[in-house]
């Protein structure tokens, strides 16, 4: 199957018959027939009921048609965007982010970047901190926004720019008796199961979170493992336990979850940007400056 076959097929459907489609495409009707036959052979069935006049789509044809239109539209956008980037009229910036940062600096920074560079194609890729270095090296992302607890091992080929530090706070069910308090001790969280996240063999975030609670005098017991922070907060809202989140996560977040500071505990997370050390990129540098300024305004 190729784009020409799909284009000819869609044109026949839109035109109502092969002769009109051939005229619009400036090809011979026999070329249309040949391409349709090849496409049907590849798909293993007939696309048109040729016994009817005008030709009607078979069930297979009705299934293929909208998907073929979508593929052709995507291919057209790809060509136009690629031409724009190649000519210098457009740019492309892929930003990786760990999901918790979508609650803080990422949306505002992306919005400002889009305003400053309206012709730049900006892609957002959700990717854990532990996978961002590999994503940068492979070209999947140009810059990553990461979050860590404690120390982390810097890669020599990457540059790390601190953005801000924030306290880790407790997220507990809104209807739990502890929600009436203004703050908690770490050991207060022992009253309910701990909801760890993210559930990824390469992530240390959950392990380090539990370690911080233990260092503060708690004895957390993991009751649930959530794939990501939104699921973890959903489990909290359902009354199934408690978890830890960055303070910025509490801003404009769920109203069925209570966010409380933890007294006497030194629990902080660091948010930073990471990109290739020796690679010059106007767009990466521009976004880095924007997100640094956005972060400074939050301090």
C-alpha cells in the first residue's frame, strides 16, 4: 500500500466514478484501475461494489476510506512542515517533560515560546527524568524538564540548568480526619496506605520518597503503585491512601484532595532543564531562557 493508491482510491470515492477521478488527477482511467486492483489485492478484498451504478463502497471500502483520508492529510502536513523547516521558514522544538512539571512551569513556558515563535512546531513529549538523557541523544527531544529528589548523576555530554526547588507535601483524601489540620507530621501518614508512583523500573522517585518519609520518622507501607501522578492523585481522591507531591502540584489541582505541608521534614524536589552540552540551538536557548524566567517568577 502506498500514498498514491490511497489518493486514487479517495479521489474515486469523492468523484463518484473512476473516469471523473482520472480527469481530476490528470491520469488515464487505466492507471486508476491498475492502482485500485493492486490496493485491493494487498488488502485482500474488494473496495467497490462494481455491479452497482454508481459504484458503491463495500464494507471494506467504508472502513478504509476515512482512515485513508486521515493518512493523506497527515502526509500533507508532514510535507508542508518539513519543507518549512528545510527552508528556514519554520522550526521544530521537541520538549520532554516529566508529568508533575505540567502543573507548574511547562504550560506557561510553552505558551510564551509559542507566542515568541509562532512559526515553530512545538512538540511536547511526556518522558520520565530517567529517560530524558536517552531521548536527547536520540533526537526525540531537544530539551527536557526534569524533577529529582536528592542527588543525581550528571551525564558529561549534557548540560543541566537548575530551575527551582520546592517542598514535597502530603496529598491525602479530602474527607480524611487529618484533612482538618493545617499541617502534618510525617508519621501521621502511617494512618493510611502510601500510594507510590511512577511505576517504572528505571525510576527512583518512589523509593527516594519513601526514604525521606522514613528519615522523618514515618513508617510508610505501600498499598498501591500508580503508573503516574494523575493516577496516584485519583487513588488519593478515592480514599485509598496518601502520597507525596511537589508543592506546585497543589496549585489549581483537584478539589477532592487535600494538600498539606509536613512539619519538621526536609523533603524537597529539584526541577531542572537538561539539553546537549555542546550543541548550539537558537530554539533550545530561547526556551531555556523563557523557562528560567518563568521559574524565577515563581520563587
